């Protein structure tokens, strides 16, 4: 591997790592905003609907 290829590879690996970290931390950022905006009861309803949609979409692909 030449140095330029190694540098490009390292940049891409770094970008994937940063993107993964941001996606992982997304929940920590959005949950307080949703609970403050919606309130605890409405957030619970929203959460149930989202999880049912996730389960239904998984059932469609099996």
C-alpha cells in the first residue's frame, strides 16, 4: 500500500467511526427533547407506535 492509499483508508475508517458515534448518541440527545416537548404520556404513546412500526416492518421482511 502506498502512503496516499493508507491515508485515504485511514480517513474513511475515521469517518465511519465518527458517524457510528453520532448515530449511537442520537438517542441521548433526542429523548430529553421529546419528553420535554410531548410530555411523559404523549412520549410513551409515541414510543409504543414507533416500536410497533419497527416490529411490523421486521415481520414483513421475514
